[in-house]
C-alpha cells in the first residue's frame, strides 16, 4: 500500500518484466549457440566441396532416412526465425523510443566512458541491422532449402550478388552474438567466482577472442564460396553431386 493524494492505493507486484527478461536471455542464448553451430557447418567448405556436400546431406536427413528431405532445413529455419522474432520483439522494448531518448543515451555514454555501456550501444546497432539482414537470409533458406551445397551456395553468394549482404550479416551477427553472450554471463553471474571484477576482465578478453576467431572463420568461408562461385560462373544452376551417394540412392529405390 502507498499513499497518493491523501488516499491509500494498493500496488500489485508483477513478475511480467522478470519473465520477459528471462525469455530474452534464453532466446538470445539459443540464437548465439545456433550461430556458432551454423558457422562451423558453413565453414566445412574450407575442408573442400565434398565435405560441405556431406554436411548438406546430413542436414537434409539423407544418412538417417536414405533420402534427402530439404523440408527439414525449412522447418529448422522456421523454428529459428520464430525464436529470432520473439527475441527481437522483447529486446526492442529496451531501445530508445525516439530521437530525444537516443541523444540522452549518447550523452550519458560519452559522459561515463564505460566500456559496457558502449557495448550495449553496439548491441542495439547490430541487433537493428540483424533484424533486416537476418530476415532476408532466413527467408532465402526457408523458401529454397534444396539450393544449399558447394555450387548452389557459391552461385548464390557470387552470381546472385548476395556477398555484400553476407559480409554485413557476418559482422552484425558476430559482434551482436559475442556481446550478447558476454552481457548474459555478467547479468546472471555465471562465471563470477570469488572475484567478479577479475572475472569480468577475463570474460571481456574471451569475448574479443571469440569475435576475432569467428569473424576470421566467417571471412575465410565467404572467400571460399566466392572463389568457387567465380570458377562456376559459367555453369550457374549445376549442382554438385557425388557418384557414390547417387548409387546408394538408386540401390535404396
């Protein structure tokens, strides 16, 4: 109970914002872990076209069902897109709502000169970019699940001029993801130990290491797709196949 204008007003406690915070953290964690897994799968191209082809067929369920079902990729994409939208919708409530709020935040950030406050700004910026860039990428994967492979993916990157979008998406995803995981660890005290301040410094260093490693891996992978795309430019539409897998498919039918 509180007194307001000479009368008692009953205040009801609400756990809504705590629950929203938990959902935001959980969805962010799922997306960040998915990002790492996705990057490792995409980077299989660095091991060669055959390695990437086998990864593609694994994701399509060929080694489980004997046939490739690209719809599995579409379903996974829809699931990730749903989590992506939920996370973005909840996170957006913490963004500055107008120009005045943004100016106040910028002034506050410059005055404090606190690295974690600056990281939050970059998380907002990269999150905003990801909402558009990530939605385009997910739409392409969901609607064209069969067009993933050494040649198909490389053609999309180079011949369909998607490489500028993927460079921007890579930067946004890696910075947003690593900053998000760092902030999650600080927020929930996962690695505080006996000396939270020392742990924070170690976490910040680990965050930059993770960012550099995955950015390097992503840029190398994208360069490999571009190289294959350039070499395959006069055969756009041709799909990479392995004769042993084709023979296995025929034997099963």
